């Protein structure tokens, strides 16, 4: 048999072949039989999708390009279309069935002494919730009403069948149903909200009602089975057990607390490392790059080295000064910073500062550092001698714009290892709640806009 021979696969594989066009080898133009076979029709393409190549009677395995392919959608609960926990909606989506048919099957299983209820509860606990989709279609109101009616039928059928098969009275069934209803209310709240605590009044009412039903149901069951004379000793036994469990849990709690403290310390160290990396990039690395560029001028290299040494010492030991000059206000810091940049790079900067002046805090320092990095990028890459800086403080937002009419660049084409725009500008501003916009056109220049909400406003 030749290599181009084909052999039909089982019918159950036809669906997978249709869903996996990347896994089928492409036929070269003109490989079909007969005239005009250079392109395949839709019918022939579907027929070809139901075949896969074989070699010497053995089916050729699919290429590894289809990594991540699934025969069926991932089995998960659909909380968007849920009536109780989204189990039936998730099963219907996974199996390609109508959700009503799956719910009817659960109702029938629930009528078998509550088997469906136990199965639904187990799937609710074990299956993960499907991630929320922004394009999910709205749930039909009639389908939701039909689902609620089927839930009521399932509960009634499960109760009646369980009572007939086990001869259990209502004095046990009613408290158990009360506990189950309370647990369901609490599970629904935290299942839909994830790790988020209840926020609205309705959420707190749901949790409170569920907890109350659980406590009342358990109290009725316990008081119905325990004599009042033995209740005191039972409560003492429960209290002693809780105390013992608490004592045994002390090491676990301490270990968990230490783990949380270590994680918090690691996050603080990572934030400090990021700030140090940004500062070193803006100062030491930029100066070293400039020294390499002007290595033929010893006087200029010496001046840059002395200047960098002074700034680095002030940053390491002068914690009280916000900028290299120790300027206490935004306007003064902008003026001194632009003077330093003009001396270091020979770039003429036209500055405009309007609005009320304010002291330099963390938010203002982030904006000033981003302005400095933007001007350094202009001096190094824009191939121009001038730049414009506009700073405005309206009391609520500190805005800044850095503009040049130089070479421009494509923001999407910036390499991932270039940290000037990503770390020194975007990360510095966005980590403190601000926003950065970059507009650039090749051959026409670049404009960087920065907006930072001021603290306490």
C-alpha cells in the first residue's frame, strides 16, 4: 500500500477530526484526481477530514502540533447558568446535551432514595467552577424557572423515596432538610464570590440565614436524640474536645502565621528590589551607556563619572532628600532635574509648570522619575536637540507630558529586554495608581502622557 493511501477511522473519531484542522496534513495544489482538482470543495474537505493517512496498514499518529486538544470541553460547573450549583449546566456543556435533559436525569436519580442528591452534592464539591466569560449569553428566564421547578420535584421525590425505603419519620427528615438548605445557601454565596467576602446586604442576609438554618437544624436533631439530664455532660464533653483541638492546632497556627510573615517579607523584598533596579537603570546604567558613547572625550567621561558618584552617594545616604538637589516642591524639582539633564546630555528642554505647587511625596516622586526617564530616552534615541515638558497640578491629579519631534518608534516593536519604558516609566507610575499613555509615530516624534492621582484627595 502506498503512503498516500487512506483508511477510514471509527465513527467516534469523526468529530475530533473535524475539530482539529491543524492535525491533518495539507494536500498540495493539483493533488486531486481529475481536472480542476487544485482546490477542494467543502464536501470533499469534510470527507477528507474523516480520514487520516496510514503507512503499511498502520495509522500514522497525529503530529504533536495539536498540543492542548480536548475531545470534549473541560468538565466544570457553569455558575452563570446555574440554579443551585451549576453542576447540570456544566455536564450539559461538557456532553453536548440540553441542560433540561440532564436535570431530568438528576430528578430521576434523586427519586431513587436520594442517589441523585448525593451525586449532585459530590460533583458540586469536586468540580471546579468555570471561569467567567464576558461574552456568555444571557440565561433564558423560562429555562431558569423550569430548572427551579425541577429542583422542587427532585427534593420531594428524594424525600418520599427515602422515607418509603428507610421508614424514616418527618422528625428526622425536616431537620436534615433544614441543615441542607442552610449549607446550600452558604455554599452558593462563597461559590459564586470565590474568595471575596460578602459585600451587599443581600449577601450577608444569605450567609446569616444559611448559618441560622444549620444551627437550628442541628439543634433540633441533637435535642431530639439527647435527654436533658445528659445534655450538661454532653456539652462539657464537646467543650473539652474543642479545647483539645485548639491546643493541638496551636503549632499548625503558628506555622501558618510564620509562613504568612515570610511571604509578606518576600513581597517587600521584591518590591524593594524592583525599586532599586529601576533607580540603577535610570542612573548608573544610563551613565555607563553615555560614557561608552563618549569614550573619546576623557574630560566628559570624568565629569559624568563624578556626577554619577555624587548622585549615587546622595541616594544611598541622603534618605531625606527626594531628588539629587533636595528640592522640596514639584516645580523646583522639575527645574533642577531639567537643568541636570541639560548639563548631562546637552538637550534643550522647554518646560511649563502650571497649577498649584505641592511638596514632593511618593506619587510626585514617581511622576518626576518617569519624566526624567522619558527625557533621557529623548536624548539617547530621538535624534533631536530639543524637547518639551508640561506639568500641571489641579489639586487632584498631577499630569505631565513629555514631547519631542524626533525619530519616533513603534511601541509594539520594543524588545522585551528593554526596561526603560516598561519598568522606569510604566511600572513606576502604575504601581502607585497612575496611568501612562504613549503616542509615537515614526519620523514625527513621541508624546508620553502621565496622570497620577494625588494622595489624600
